[in-house]
């Protein structure tokens, strides 16, 4: 059964999302940091693909 979020939960989620977006902008504006994050994403994607392909 789904329970609707309270106004307090919605406010907390919006604040959390705002912080995430602010951090993303910082990462996007720093080429070295962006490249490192992209390399980590690729590494994690490869790890997930290995798990998904195991029988």
C-alpha cells in the first residue's frame, strides 16, 4: 500500500535534490573531477555487467 509523502518529506526530498544538483554542477565544471567520475561510472558498469552475465 502506497502512502503519500507528507509535506515535511517533500520538503526534505526537495532540499536533498537541490544539494545533489548543486554538487553535479560543481563536478561538471571541473574537467578532472568529471573525468574521474565518468571513469568510476564505467568501472561500476563493467562490474554490474559481469554480475548480470553470470549464471
